[in-house]
C-alpha cells in the first residue's frame, strides 16, 4: 500500500459548542457586516470625496467601480484559494488585509491613490463572505444549519440599509475618511476572534498549481464587463466606441475562459458545479431574482430624490424598513427549513416580490410616505423567504470541501447580476421616461389644460420660456413616474416567470443536506 493511501483521511472538525459557537458567529458576522456595509457606505459620500480631492462627480464614481470590479474578480477565486491556503488562514488574512486597505483609503491624498486602494480593498474582500458562510456552517450541527444561516443573514440584511444612513451621517458630521476608518476596530476584533476560535479547525490544504491562464482570462473578461456596466449609461451604451470595445473584449474573454476552464485539470474556477441541477437552477434563480430586486432597490430612492423632492436622508429613512420583517422572519424560516421544502419558501418569496412590485406600479406623484412604506415593509417578507431557502437549494448535496467553491461561484453570479440589474433598470427607466415625455408633450396644445396653465403662468408675470420650463418640469415628473411604473410592473411579471425555475431543482431538506444549507444572503 502506498504512503498516499496509508495516510489518514481528513475529517472535518466537529461543531462548536456553547459560548465558542456564539462568539464564532459574532466574529464571522461582524466581518461580513463590515464587508457588505462597505459596498454601499461610500455611495452617499461621493460628492464630498470628489469635492475634497478636486475631481468631478463622474471621476468620483470610480471609487465605487474599482471596488466592484476587483471584488467580482476575487469572489469566484475563493474555492481555489481556500484549497491552496486553508479556509481559516485565508479568511483571517482577508480580514486583516481589508483593515489595512481601509486605513490606506482614508489616508489617500488624491483620487488616483484612493481608486487604487479601493481596488485592493475590493479584491481582498472577495473571499470573506463565502468563507464566513463556510466556517459558520462548520460551527453548527447539520440539523441547525438553517438556523445558523438565518442568524448570519440578519446581519447582512441590516448592513445595506445602514450603509447609506451611516455614510451620510459620517460625511455630514465628521469627514469622509471616517467611512473607511470605522472598519479598523471592527475588522481587528473579527480577525482576532475568528483566529482564536478557528485556527485549530483549519481545512485540508492541497498544493494546487496556479492556473495562470484561467486567472488572466477571468481578470480580463470580468474587469471589462464590470467597467462596461458602470460606464455604459453615461456613455450612451453601444453608441460609444469604448463601451463596444469593452463588450467585445468581455464576450471574447468569457468564451476563451469557458473553453479553458472546462479542459484545465486544476481550474481556477470549478465550473463542473454547473453539472449539478440544484446548483445551476438555484444559482440562476438567485441571480435573476437578486438582479431584479437590487435594480428596483436602486430605482426607488433615485425616483424619490430626483422627482418627489426627498432628501438623501429622507429617502434612506423611507426605504430603511425593508429589513424589518426580514429580521423578524429569518430565524423562523431557518428553524423550519428541515420541515418545509425550500422550494415552497422560494416560491412564496417570488410571489411576494411580485405583489410588492405590482403595488409600486400603482404609485403616482401624489403618493404619501405611508403609501410608499407599505410595499417596503411587505418586501421584508420576501427577503426572508428568498435568500436562505435558495442558497439551501444551490448548495444541497455538496461535500464540505466543495462548499467554498460553490459559495464563491454562486456569490459571483449574484454580485454580477446585481450590477447588470442596476444598469438595465436605470437605463430602461430613462428610455421609457423619454418615450412618455414625448407622448405627454403632444398634449400640450393651445386650449388644452397644459396650454391653459402656460397662459395662466404668463399672466402671472412669467416669460413664455419660464412658463414652458415650469410645465416641462411637471411633464418630466409625470414621465419618470410612468417609466418607474413600467419597470415595477415588468419586474413583477418576471418574478412570476421565475417560479417554475425553482421547481426544476430536486427536492431537498436542510437536515439531510448538511452543509447544504445555506450560505447566505449577501
């Protein structure tokens, strides 16, 4: 018998117990909270950052783009990196490097340096979320996996809501570097806690060769696609040679990447996971659903601020309750995953999302805060039913050693879908608004109510140009309202069409699936 076969087989560590499990959950959730918070906290601070560093607002958006591009590249590498360096070592290193990158972002003297450090921050953040899911699943008994992920997902539901509110408060009352400095104590506590609890629970390490060609192709096509999505709207999409070039590079790059990875012995991304029906069905349903959800999450505050007179803080307060019902219901969903088919929960999520978006499609410019809040509160129910059951389906039946790769790949699809959803929704919104504006303008004729309004404004002392400008603003408000209604209604229909996709997966129950269950919402 060879020495290889004589070597004892690797056994995954047994679950943590008592206070160790509680503190492990706190440490992992804190790191995840910090990561998710950082994806949204800088958004509201962009004007302050751009002004302080002496650049235009358009250049300031690279603070967001650089993080998103680097993060999208790093997330699918999680499986390969964790096999090569170990899950615990990789997670703690990622957290420490994230803290250092955050500190450097706060010290950045100019925009070019800040963008470089944000890219570094995004890249080292990549493995944190998939590995926090993996390590948390190893901390709990198999039957409690759903409960574990429900507790963890509550943290990730709060972070996207807290980000804009906290970022706005820090920018108004302190200085923008503090949106990065607040990561330092949280990250150090999370890294110290995770290392002290998990260092003796390291996963099996394999000295895999580096798939340098696969890595280069991944960087090429993901980077090109993310930059294309971020710059597309402001450059009029495919009327711009830059956007066309980025699109061609992304398309050719992904074709070569797929061809290479399917034939490579040690691929940098394990695409063989898509051979499993539950993985591809769950990942596709999660990706499309999250893209729709995130696109509409971006659209609502944009409409409120630009056409309903809300300030950024007011828009944040109106949209903040979205996590309230999710916080209440997530533990209940987690505890019942072993009793109820996750496909039923996911179906319920899509139905509730459809109802929420249908209610929003009935909004008009007279909508008060209560009218806007009702669908937002109901949406929390959909969020609780959406994330945990769908990831349970996606990861069902996988052995523990494949969970990091599967979690990283499914999270990559989700992140990419969110970027695509934002670009598509905002572009369609503006295009439909232009169409509605043209149609509404046709009714502005002499003798029409709009014509009478122009005459009345002229009689009040406004010049013809000023009177037309006033009416044009009203037409704009109505046009963008109607365009938002179109987007909300179409999104509701698509959510209904996604329901059969969930039922293509095989039935699974969390208590049988194991590490199956869930790996998280964000």
